[in-house]
DNA sequence: TCATAAATACGAAATGTTTCGTAGCAAATA
DNA sequence: TATTTGCTACGAAACATTTCGTATTTATGA
């Protein structure tokens, strides 16, 4: 059997999910205006995408009112991890640390960010020692 | 003016680029058999993709011999960084360190990998202090 | 009430990517 | 030489994703 692609949102779907995750349940109108403040796309484009997301199980909606209210139906972490995994398999031979090395090597992280990452590593290390 | 998407290979193109980067200039036949050892795709599929890659500037080819020899025409690091940037913008609000945190938090990196990353951070930090 | 505005539903066009079939030609070989 | 094999070229089919036009319905307010 094949792994369901349910947690691999497309690019456009991902942009919408971000908004659903951040702002909680909202209408299509709200998503649309957040996404295209300058009206770069038609309203029905956003509507259609969100309807597709419901049909794929990426979102749910409440249809009690005339204006339907949508919410995310996938976990933020899981969805993002799936995207990371896809990239890692595509470009880094499946090695996540290779991806991390590339990111660290290629860009100027601020001292604060580096400290954050070091703290994270310490945390993982202490967990490893406790198990 | 718009940023040329020249360094944003598609998924299939990326798979081919990996081979070009790893093995150097090769024929379509070689790429095809590396990619599909069990013949999961037709030869002309690979051929067509590689021709497209040339037209997009992702690859170059030597046509002196009857069997054309292809080589990558984008730098491995740059192409991969572009993919990373795309993901970071799509899912991590443009913050690469947020991506790193997600990767570290979600998966079991080995102690060796963690050490590698720590070394990398130290290196960056010492560079920051010297500038 | 009646016109306007705002929402959903839906099909289909537009776009991008991948896959493949066929034709034509050149090289190897029976 | 005649046949088969292997290569490129190219158009188009097959798919997936995104965008939009139109019809219909429901609410709003002049």
C-alpha cells in the first residue's frame, strides 16, 4: 500500500494553512484578503483552493452560517516536517543534518539564533543521556 | 523585473542534477539507468527532461559525438540553497533558524551529527568575532 | 419590495510538469 | 549490403495545480 499524500499540501495550500494555523478559524474572505491585500488573485481562486483542501482533508469547515468558517485539519508540525522530509530526500540524500549544515554554512545567522540552536542541541543531548 | 527561476529546478530535474553533480559529465543512458535501474520510466522521458534542462540553462551538453554528454550548469550549493530558501519562505516565515529548530526538534539526530553541527556553529561564531 | 452586494458551487481554462509514442538518422553487426 | 540497435528530435498526451468565469442563492439596505 502507498503512503497517503494527505499531509503534503501544495504551495498554495501551504500558504493558506499558515493563515489558518496563525489566526484560527476564519472565512474565505479573510484568508483571501490576508493573502492578496492588493487583489493579485480573484476571490473564487481562494475559495476553490479552500474547498479542495476540505475535500483532501487538509481543512474542515463549519457551514452552519452562510459564510463558511474554515480551520486547519492537519497539524502544523507534521505538515512542515513532511515538507522538510521531502526536501531532504530530494536534495540531501535523506540526511537532515546535511540540510542543517547547508543552512548554517550558507547564511548569517545572528548570535541569538545560534544560541537558540545550541540550547536546542543541549536539550536533545540531555534527553539522549537520560534514555 | 522578475527574479529568473533559472535556479529552481523541478523535482525530476533535481534528481538528474544530483547525478550530474556526483558523477560528472555523462550520457542520457547513464543517467537513465542510474535513476531507473528497474526501468520504471521510458528512456525518452529522461532524454526529454535533460533536453529541457539544457533549454532552461540547468545543464549543458557536448554534441560532438552522436551520444551527447551532459553536465550540470548550476552550482550544487546554489541550487540547493534556493530550494531551502523556497521552503523557508513557504513554511517558516523566512527564518532559517526556525527551520533548523524544527529539524532538530523533530528527529533523532545521532550524537555525531549533533557534534558536527556544534562544530559548525563554533566555526561561525569565531568568524563573527573576527570580523 | 427590488436592486445590489456577498457568498457558495462548479466546470473548465490556463499553466506547469512529466511521460511517452513515433519518426528519422547513424552506427554496429549479421 | 541489409538488418538491427541505439541515439536524438519533437509533438502531444497525461497529470497536477492554479486561476477564473458564470450561475445560483442568500442577505442587506435604499
